[in-house]
C-alpha cells in the first residue's frame, strides 16, 4: 500500500492535474481548436511510447523507468506534463501557440512510458486478495489530482460567470505541482525489496530481448479480446475530445471550474465502490522460507 500511495501521488501530480486542466474545457482556453489538436498529439504519441515501453524498461529497470518518466515530465529531457501546462499558460496570457503543441508532443512521449510502468507495478505489487482495493486506492489519487485541480480552478474563477478563458494564475499553480512528480517518483520501492503480507516476493522483470517483447506486444494488440475492448477504451477517453469541447463552447468559466471539481469527487466515489471487495481479508498463509 505504501507503493500504491507513491504511484498515486505521481498520478495526482501529473495526469490527475492534466485531467483537471482538460476538464475546464479546451484546457481552460477560450477556443477548443488548439487544445484539441494538442490532446490528439498526446494520445497518439502515448500509444507509440507505450508500444516501445517494454524495450526501454528492459534496459533501465522498473524503478528507473518510473523516475525517468517523471524526470522527463519536468526536467532532464524537458518533456512531460509541466511543459504542456507551461504552454497553456503562455497561450492563455500572451497568445503563444507553439509551446502548447511542443509540450503536448513531449507529454505524450513520456506519459506512455509512465502509464505502462505504473500499471505493471499496480498489478504486480499487491497480494491477489488485495488487488481491487490497491487499484482503487492508486486511482483515487489520480482523481484527487482532478479534485485538487478543480478546487484551484473553482477558487480562482468562482466570480467569472461569463464565457472565455480561465485566469492564467491557475497554470502557475499547476506547473509547480506537476514539477514535484520528479521528487515523489524516487520514493518508489524496487520490486525485489517489496514486503508482501503473504510472504511471496514480487516478480516483476522483463527478461526477454526487446525485439521479442515487441513481437509479443504486437500479438496482444491484434488479439480479438483486445480489439473488442477498444470500444470501451474509446468511450472512456471520449470526454477529452467531446464533452470538454462541449463545455468550452457552451458554459461559463465558473461552470467549467465547478465541473472539473465535481467530476473528480464523483469519480472517486464510483471507483472505490467498484474496487471494494467484501471478501478481501488476508487469508492464512504458512510461513515461507525465502532463504
């Protein structure tokens, strides 16, 4: 649960706050066209970087992949969520457009690796009887990021009962918080040092060659079971393009800020209700000699 909390904090500070910005409608901008183009770049490049994630993780390790992804978000490679927020800030205040698109490209590349690593850890670290609760806890933090961002949005725009763009002060707060993702990611425990209550060591490693990993990934992408859930995936992310554009075109700044806050609150309640297992008490395990 400690590592689920670390993952959750990384989620809160990066994609959680990104969702809060997007849920303002058009990233808080007055017109949705530019931000819609940026979101298209983010999600398309996220697919590409996810596809190559196993090859990258094979060389730098799970912990370093998580740290490098967050590092790329804010500092070392100058890629990730914080530069995208900086682009929205410049666009909001000075009308600059190029950094929005460049930040979107950098965010998409690093975010794909971040999500691939986080999902692997979230599934592998918890005990079998605790997976639902652990996943709910982890993803709660992502929605807490939206709640936090929504509260900031609402607090800074509660008096703006008109259409248009949000206050540029919002983005300064978001840039600062997203940059902290780097610091949090270094507290992640390597798989071999995780202590589970059932006494079983966490097995999380990529042992095959990168080319074989990519071939296996391609086969998984083409399986009928995966192709069938593409409809559900599309439904889950459609809000980024459809609903948030609708908000930007038809609602006031204050209403959009309220939506970004309430969307996270309701998501937390629904997500934890779905992940709660009434029979999730730890079973009785014999002691295992790991020597």
